[in-house]
């Protein structure tokens, strides 16, 4: 039976992946690149590359038929070989009836048919979320099959499959709605990955890749009808003698022992081909036949293992850009010198001479070429992945001499000439060599900062100089990626995410877990170069000696360590803040994130940069608009956050009660918690209002989730550094002590702001006060303060009447905030 339906038996969850309208749809012909072969044996032995190589494209009918033919030929070759699972005696396990659900991405629908399987009762492997079972399945249910005749069927030639299911904490099969929906979501994920595999194959790499088709099965006769995902079991080894290999993971692991290039290039290619919105990882399988991948996405649509931006960052931090990546038109993701040196160490390449410390002797021109022995290793690493690419230009370079390029020069076979395009790549365009002054740490840090302050017009212009046909022995031209604005915005945020990972200690190694501040600072600067709003503000704060703890603690020490503090101060920080104030964001940034960066940037400009009076007025009015204030007469716009103290109309009625925001949904609905009745409900945003005077800040003592505070451990007399984790509706606050890695709930009176001394009396004068900001509450600004700044600017310009008007508004705002004395002071000037 083959019944086509418009939806699966159990609808997948709302956040399961669907083909985005802006991306090209994947054809079913392409996605079904590994057809089911009913006569195939139980062993799928991929022992020879002749079965998988060739110039077929899985997206074409011809390519699909060729692949099917190769698999059938392979099946004939191994018929009669011993079943590798024979020792498990699966044929003796009672058969079960199942319904198979196959996804059709072209119509976003499911096709169902029935069959029978024999499956082990206990998993043979498991991970953090799923467990795997060995299984045999017949191609279709025989017409005369009954529950009493299953045992008569010969299962010796039935194919081997791996069935995977989500598990509960106690290890049993998860039959909940969420568990079933996750299985359907995994099938769609597999087809998403197959789409990007097709895009990779379209670039005509030396080795094509294929992703095995997966589907879901539902056990019809079991209680709760559990659902599992099923894939054909891959046995055997590839042409290198390797069996099943996991080439990379969703958390940044990259297999360097195998030194395969194709799997890593596929992951990087998927990022650029999707314009920075997807990345296929967890690449694993035999040879270039892959199975069970994971996809990272900007909108986190692919389940719990989809790490989004953090997944992008973890991959690129470990990704080694090679000559083959350039040949396929993949831009280089810049890493710091320390990171490159670490990659060389792990790959067995000789590391360049460490740079002298700041002020050290004998600076020399930057040395960025591979040694001859590195080229030899590169040839070995590439093996057949780079078949068709000629490696040359391995002339040995003596110490102290400038090397032309970090990459071997490659030319067409028989051309007798070198390709000059690669020579200029790092020399002219990369971050390290745009301004070559020497190899000292000071010069390097200066170059990194100046590239953030004055970004190159096109940081990817070097890609346009690459003649990919000249790099390919076959003379095949490959399309070169030219990242668009959204991709560049994503790259900027990925760099910042790497810096945040350093700040969280993710890449720290050895005793004491020393953080590589140089690399963290590099990625903050690189993020700023791509105009990431938060990176711009973070770098500006570092230049002003303000806290950068929300990204990476103490990165401003790089300026002091390299003697650059006097060269990059408030004046340069102001330029960064002006760019952040104008930031529009991109697909990678949500509106709330961009709003927060703009507010922070303008606040710092007004309080520390001290622009001219006219500029203070302009920035002040911008800030008031962002804070929902101003003279426009429009409805006040307040960005609600979890923990904010609000007034909510119970049941959407006319009576309003004090409440706390528990959740803010993407659809604009707000879950609130009523303090008096200890109840929760979800309301549309029009029934939830910020309490006047709260300034959009959170409840409980004015703190917000994520705030740095001082907390009295156990309600005692000693206060320790902590972070707000949760705000209770009863006035209590959950704090986290990073030093002890502990959490506890405390009443408000035991939690204080991280900076002692109460409310800031006003901004200091000039650069010196900005640099003392770490001892002040430098981050926030109240509405009345903004009005006061604008008022003083008008007075400075000679507009006395306008100044008095603004002082009047400042007084009103101070009164609303409950600051009676300040309101009187400001009122006297109006």
C-alpha cells in the first residue's frame, strides 16, 4: 500500500525545518540520491572508490540512475558474503509490523507504506539524547503475510538498518509527543543536509559526496506506537582502508588524524552557499557516503543539537583553510596568529617563530609561508581529495626573508608557469598583512585594531583575483563566493561568538586555564570590522577601560601589554560607538539586540566621549526615541524582558495588577506572574505595561537577568561577585557565584549592584574619567539624565528657552523615577 498524505500521522512541531522561501528547494530526485535496493545484501561494502567516484550529480535524474546502478553492481559483488550482523541472530527475533513515513520536500508532504521488521530489544549504542538499535527490514509487506506467517519469510538477504530513537532519562524509548515529533524533524533535517550536499557537488569538487536517505517508522502494534528514524547500515571501508569515521561534530571537533579535506570543506561550503544561514556538521560515514548529519541554523530550527551561531563559531575556530578551499572559491575565515600556530601544532606542521614581545628587539618582516616540509605534508593530507590540483612553489625560504604567501602556488598541469594570483592574497588583503610594519606583538595588535577602526572597502576582494580554472588541473572553473551583506553580518557575529567562548573558558587549556586574551581581542576586532553592533561597543569599552565581562573579561589588558593605551583611547572609541549607533543589524541580529547595542553606544558617547553640543542634542534625541521617550506624541515603546516588573490586565479585562514578566514570545505574547495571587497567565502585549519609573529595567531591586551583582552568601555579612540568574515574583533573586559554581535564592536586601557607592552623580570630565569607569556604574542612563544632557547642550549653544524646556522634562522624568530632590533641582532650572 502506498498512500500519499498531506501531513505525517503526527504533525511535526512548529519549529521543525521547512524549506525557506528564499532558499532554492531541494528536488526529490536529488534528495533520494541513495535509492532503496530491494535485492541488495545485508552488507553494503564500500571498499572501492570506483563505486562512488565519477562526475554524476545527485540532483539530476541521470546522476541518480548512475548511483543506483553502482550500488546494485556493488550489491551483486557481495552477494553470498557473510552477514556482518549474523552473530546477533536478528532473524530469530519476532517480526513486527511497521508503517514507514517518507518525506517529500518538494510538496512538504509524507508518503506512507507498511512493511515488517525484526529489531533488537536493547540498543547497541547511545548518545546524550538518542539510542541505536540493529534492525532488518523487508522492502515491502508480502501480500500473503499475516502475524502467524512472519516466521516463514527468509530474512537472510534482508538489508541491515540502524534505527534511532529519542530516550527518556531512565533509558526507555521516548513515546511522548515531543519525542515522536523530534523524529519527524530529524528526517526533514536529513533532507536539508542533502540539499546542501547537492550544492556542494554542483561546485564540481574532486570528490562528490552523498547523504543516505532516511525515513521514519512507526511500530503499529506496540503501546503508544513509538517512532524511530531509520537509515541503511554502512559497512566496509573506503579506498584509504578506513571504516566508519566521524569527520566533525556539532560542537567543533574536527578529525585531524584522517586529514580528509572534503568533509570539512562541505561544512564550510554549506555556510557560504546558504549565505550564512546554515551549516552542515556532524559529518560521518564511510568514504564520502555520509549519514546522520546535523545542521546549525541562525533561527535554531533543527532541534536541541542545533547550536546556531555558537555552532558556526566552534566549527570555524577549528577549520583549517587549505589550497583546495581556495580552489573551490571558499573565502578564508581569519584566525589569530596564536590559533594558526595551534592548528599547525596539531597538524604536525612546524610553527613560525614566536613574535617578540612588545618593545622586543629585532623585529622582522612577517613570515607567512609554508616551509617545504609543510608542503610535503599538505600533499599527503590532500591525497585524492585534491586530485587534479597541482602543488608547486615550494621553494625553501631562509630565516628573516619575506615569504610571498601562506599558500603553495598552484598551476595547471603542463602550463609551465606559476599562478600569481595566490601570491598576493595575504600580502595585500588579509588582516595580518594589510599594514606590514614588522613581526612584533605591538605591531600585530596595532594592525588588528586599525582594521577594526578603518575596515577595508571589501575584505573579500582578493577572492575575485583567484583564477580557479588555473588552479584545477582539469581546467574546471569554480564559482567564487562573494559574501553578501547578511553573510558578512553573520561572520561578524561569529567572530564575536568566538571571543565570548574564550571568555567562557571554552578554549582554555592546561593548569590554571589561562585564557588566550590575544585571540579573544583579535575576534572582537574582527567582529567590529564587520560592523557587528555588540563587537563595536565591546571594543570601544576596552579602549575606554570599561568592563567587557559580558564578552571576555580583561581583554583591554592587550592595549596596556602592547603599549597602545595612549594610541587608542576615547577619541577612537567614539568612532566605533558612532558606527554602532547607526547599526541596522542583519538577519543574524534581532531587533532587541540591535536596540540594546544602540542604547549602549549612545549612552557611552554622551557620558564619556563628550561630543559637541549639537551632536549631544542629536544623540540625546536618538536615545530618547530608543527608550520610548521624546516629543513625537506617539505611543511609548518599551522592550519587555524576562523579570521586568509590569502592570497586567488580568484576563484581558479592565483591572490591572502588579506582575512580573516570565516569558516573552516571538509572537509578542507575554507570560506574566501575578505577585499577589501567585498565578501565571499569557496575555497579548497590549494588556501588559511597564511600570512608570522602572525605565524598562527588571523587577526585584531593579536587577535584570544576567546583571553582575554583589550577593551576601547565605544571607551573611560577606558579599561576593555573582550574576542574576532568575527573578522571583516574591521579591527573591536567584544568583550564581562563578567562583564557586553555585546558585542560591536570596531576598532582595542581600543583593547589591556590582559597583559600590550608589547612583552615579554624573559623568566625569574627559578621557581620564572614562578610564576610571570600572569603578563606576558606567553602563546605564536614566531618562531624566538624557533630558538633562540635552538641556545643557541647548544652554551651551545659547538656546536658553529650549534649555529650560528640556530641564522641565528632565524634572518630570526624575519625579516619575521617584527622585524628588533631583526633580526639584532640575525644576529650578526650567
